[in-house]
């Protein structure tokens, strides 16, 4: 299954700098507000050292990590929903993303003026949330009008959907995000077709100066205080520092990170956070031709996981031959795993675990 994330934020927050750190496609960043004329799209490999440890034992022809598509829309501004700036024109580009990454400016820079005149990430958060809420409210209102006609002629399903959408509408009108609307989990099915932006999982990135990369700063503390009641992820990333790291060869990155007091690139933390909020995990296939990672939802059974590789594998699923990653690394080979009695043959009800190394047997 493919994973994609959208990057949003006010103009001049460092959105595109962070996009460039993540993506294999480099976009032009500018200090001029509203200079972007299109959304940037790129692909980033999901960092997973386990892949390379498996390959060190198998020595396959190639290693294929999971990839994530990243979409960076032009910066928003207060009043985007009424035509201010350009970013709102491109919000449709992130309509089909799985999660949103909201970049908040948490650094001072006299050479990079803030569009609102001062640095205040909590205010910026409210501005962007409002613009997304206005867009979602329009979509919900339109659907309500369609459903009212059906409910008026006695359609019971339409009546139930209308009741649920009315709750979402009132919640959005009161500056709430759809994901926090007071409805049952099952009721979210009524908004799935609209792909509401405020219904998507949100990861907040506090973009700080280099000196605040490890400790954060007053702006970060303010953001965390505002979001403390929410389950959303809040990460601290120094965009400019990450840009320097991204330019280095892999061999040089470890020393650079150590000097900066960091254990890993912030981009790695960001990808892991996306996996967490989307309830995702990875399993592996391994052989002489390739060692490869695959993304699945937690709780998926073996046939569903097989279907991520190819629909034929799910349709003709017979069994899954499974090795646990830690056991394989400890014992060093498939033969040793079998000899130790730790090679498992699992059926259709097996729930795949993170890090499983699987071989699917099927017949179509």
C-alpha cells in the first residue's frame, strides 16, 4: 500500500526546506511570499536499518525500501479561503493524502519577514486550521443539501447521514477540526467520500533554529502547551540544519549529527511519526533477487498483507512461511531458524507482526 503525506503551513515557515530534506525531488525555496506557482511532489525512502541487516546475511541483488509520496503545497495566508495569497488554490492537491504535516515557524530571522508581522506559531496554527475548516465546511454544507432532498422523500440512510453531517457542520462552524467531532467512530464513514482536510491525522513540526534543534525553545513550548490535550504528534526539527545533513554523503552524516547533538536526522523521526499516526507497520520479503519492505495496517491478516504485494497472492493464498526478524538476525540464516524450530507456517487467520519476514505460498 502506498503512503502519502501533504505538507502545509503559512508562507515563509520553512515548509519547502523541510520538503527538500525529505524528498528526492528538490524544489526552489524563496524568501518572497506567494512566489510558488505549483505544488511540489517528491518521493522519500522510509528509513529502516533492518532491511540492510537482513541483506547483510542474504546478500541479495538489491534492497528496496518502502517509499512515501510527499506533496508540498504553496504557503497559505490569512484569508486564503476568500482569495488571499495562492495556497488555497492548491489544497485539492493534498485532498487524497493519508496525513498532513503542518510546519510551524518557531525561529526568529530578520532577513525572513513573517507574513503576519511577528513570529507566533500558535496564532499561525489557528490561521491555517481556520482556512482548512472553511474549505471542509463548504464540502459538508454541499453534501447536506444533497442529502436533504433524499431524506425528504423518506430515504432512511440519507436521514441518518444527514444527522451525522449536521454534527460535523456545527463542529466546524465552532472552529473545531473534523477529526475531533463528537461522533462515534463508525460515523466517520459518512465523510469518507469528501476526504476532509481537518479529518486527516496531523503531525505538527516546529521548525526551529540550529541552536534549538535538541532543546527546543519558547515557541516550541507554546505550541506543545496549546496541543497538550490533543493526540497529535509534535516534532522539533531544525530545517536549515536538516538541509545541510541532507547534502552530506551517508558516511559523513553520523559525525555531523553527533556534532549537532542529534541521534538521527529529523526526517527519520517525521516518517516514523507518520507511521504511528496512521497505525502502520512493515513486513519484509527476502530472497536472492531482493530484500524488500512492505507497508500494511496494524492488525492485517496474512492474506491481506499478501495482497499488498500482488492481488493474485491474496486471491490464491495458501499459507505464509514466517520468520521473526530478531530470530533471523540472531541465528543468521533460514536454515538455522528451521533447525531451531522457530520457522512458522501460518494460515489465513495469522495477524502479521511488525518485522515479520514472510514467504507467501499461493495458487491461482
